C-alpha cells in the first residue's frame, strides 16, 4: 500500500486466474471513498481488502478489455452495486470472448452493463469532487487501452501500455505497434516523478523508464 501526499492511498492487489494481474484501489484517505481499477480475477480477495479497510468504492474503471483485467467485474459490481466504465471501443472486447482472449484460455468471459465513454472523461468521487482521474486513450496494446491520470498525486494507471522495464505486447487482435509508440511517447512526456501503476509488474516512474530508453 502506497500513501501519497498523506491524502491518497494506492492499494495494489495481485490476482491470478491464468495470468497474474494487478488490480488497484485508489482511495481518498479522508473519506475512504475511491475507485477500483481492473479487477481481473479473485473477486473475493479484492472484496476482502475493500471490506477490511472499510473502503467505499464508487466506480470500477477499466484500462482495457482483455479478460485478465475484467474477469471479476461482474461479481464485484453486483456485490457493491456500483457502475463500470471504460473507453468507448471497449465493447469490442468485453462483448467478445475471442477478442478479450478468454476463449483462447478455455474461458468465456463477457461483461454487460458497462458505461462506454470517450477519451478525456473525468471521473470524480461523489464524496470528494477534488479527488479525480482523467481518462486518456493510449491505444497500441489494445484498441481500447487507456490510462487514468491524477496530476496532483502524480499517479497514472496505465494498464498494459508500459511496465517496469518493458512495454506492452501488440501481438493480439487490435494491437498496433505504431499506436503503441505514440502512446508511450505520451506517457513518457508526463513529469519524471509520476508513478506508473501497471497491469503486470511492480510500479515504476516516468523518469526511470525514460532512463531505460535513453530519453
């Protein structure tokens, strides 16, 4: 658990079905309200962390629609009675088991009742309107891939675009190497001390990743 500016908490929860994937709770410490990013599996594990800390999750926010990032959405959404949001192109993934790759792993994961929004959407807490993240479209790994950024806390939830010491794959349907490079340049143009919380490795920073690539 990371405490940021003595105001915000980022709680990383690593879950596993076929792959290990990071889900994140981003919490306003004063109100204990917050967002849940990418609940990919092990719904009960995520719910235990939420309940044991008396967190109140207002929204589920998805970075993209691959099955290892959406597998626990339905159970958590139904348990907490909260809405789910993702980029408008996400329907191509969450409504298609082949596109979201679950069919390739002997799964059939489909998520309904998702709110599809455009790049630039700002999500704020009803409990504290100053606590917010902005969605920015960062395609390349997937057509619907986005990041969620809070400039004040200097945190970005980047999904599978960039990892600690590596970048996202473009090998699956909807991936595009040229788009990925543009998205990486966008992320690496953020301030050096922005912390990047990603889908599959430890956190890193913009500055550390720029050094790796000699930027």
